[in-house]
C-alpha cells in the first residue's frame, strides 16, 4: 500500500485554491486532495473555521456556493 502524505492546510489556502488560478499551487494542492494523492488532516474546529471563512460576504459575492467547490472523498 502506498502511503499518501498527510497535510494540514490553512483555511486561506483553501480559499485561494477555490478562488484563484487553476494552475496555482493552492489549486493543485486541492486537486491532490480530491484525487486522493494527498490526505487532508481535518478537525471539527478546522471545518468550523472553513465554513466561517467561506461564508464571508466578499467570498459569497464571488462564489455563491463555495462549499460545493470543496469536496471530500470518504473511504480512501
């Protein structure tokens, strides 16, 4: 079994990955998580912070459904 790196992300890295250039390192990091090449360390506090950050008015104006941009794969 191949071990995947386990990473912790600052929530603003997620925001940059969602809102920024698709070829930027933040976006490629999120792609690595989505495809299962990298594991994301999560906690309840981190998820609450992410929700709070993604709910901020300036982000909602740019992307009315930001939560849909961040997908979680279970069972990998």
